[in-house]
């Protein structure tokens, strides 16, 4: 089964439905499986006293509140309905992460086939209960989490009807320093919980998601933008369209090189056996009736004669005909 690639548009459309549709086009052209957005009623998500994260202050200034910022970069439910219809029309799966209870209800009406729980909601018990009760497959990010918190959230999900949960390792710093990516933490999640695993990436570059694929990630999520220089909190740490295309291609190529995991001879290399391997040949001219010895035999290419692994089966036998120097030995 191929790695599921989620192109995370998030709020990089800056509240523009037109830009959100263009991002769906880009994700489709890149070969992503899903384009993911965020659905929220900002006043239900953020209090007027909430501060921005440091990276948000750096990108959008420190004067406005977090609530004021996210009001600018979200659009309403009807726009999301139109956006889903557009995604359906071009053949890419629409997915949106809800950030409040009203948004869960709205997205449930649109019958999304899979649900995404973001890192920030992993300690939101009523939210977890509501999503689990929809009894749909769930992908859950685990940024900022200890193992104990992941266990608590999973217990809530399973208790409330969830049966298909994929856990994504994640670091929520934008961008994530490579030294903090800790991609092998995916394996710790799998060992502890036995779920499908994946990786939601906020590093710059391809190394972390490709390492995750090599370690067994079944889902890769990555932010992208139409233009890294656009105003907004997440653009600078996101991939541009060309980089998104490169990521999808690299993930698919990584899947190819990982292969089946069964050690065997590939079709492409089978033809090289006779060229690269060696056979038992005459080291000197040998007359019929002479005994084959370590002194009159040697091993050279090509490999279409008697294998050197049968060396001691040949030694001591009698030549049935004359052999020239370098000629393949026959018994």
C-alpha cells in the first residue's frame, strides 16, 4: 500500500477561497493524495487573551492578538462546502481539520471519509469524544506530547467508538530544527500502541519525511504554500509548489527503493550473473587423462561454467578431453 501523502494547505490561503482552490490544483498536480485545510469559528477556538506563538509573532507582528490573526485567515462554512465540491470535481480528496465543536458538526454533514486531529486538540477530551463517535478513520498528530498523553487520548478515542487510528509523530515548531525532528519517535509510538504510524513534518527540506518513509510511515503530511513570501504565519516554513512536487516524487521513489524486503535476484540484475561471477577454468593447458589439481586449475570470469563453490568437487577428477588455458572446465 502506498504512503498516503497529505498536502497541508492549512490556512495558507489567507482566507481567500480563490487561493484555496488554486492550492487544491497545485496539490493535485503534484500528485498528493489529499489536500487538507483547517475549519474553525475563530471566536470558539481562541480567547481574546490568547497570545501568538513566537514564530507567529515573528511572521505577523506582535501587536494583534492570536484571535485577530486567525480571523483574517479563515473563511466560513459555506466557502468550505464550495471548496470540497471543487476538490471533488478535480479528483483530489478534500480534508479539513476542525478546531471547534461547531466545525466538527459541519464537517460531519459533508461526510468526510477520514478525520484529522491536530496536535493542539490531543488534550481536548470533549473534542476527542465527539470525533471518535463519528466512527470514521482518524489520523492524529502528536506534537508537544509525552507518551502518557498520547495514551490518554487514544483511550478516549477507543472508548468512544474509534477503531481505526493512525498516529503521526510531529514537532510543532515552525520550522522544526532538524536536530529536534526525532523521526525515530514514530517507532516508539508504534511499539507502545501498535497503531499505524506516520509523520507530520515542519522541517525545511526532504530529509525528515523521507527518513520517516524509510522507517515505515504510512502517512506523510507537509505544509505547502503558493508563495513563501506571502503574509501569514505558516508560509515561510512551507514548501512552494515545486518543492511539493519534489517531495511527492521523492516519497514515491523511496517506496520503490525500499521494495518488498525479500532478498532475491531482481530481473534487472539477473543478466549480470554470468558477467560478474567466475567459473573454474584451466590455469595451464591440460591434456585428456590428467588429474585436475589446484596447480592446473584457477577461477576466472565468466560465470557460465562450473561454479567455484564446487571447487573441491572438481579437484581430483580426470580430464575427459584437452583444455586450453582459460577454457571453462567440463566434467
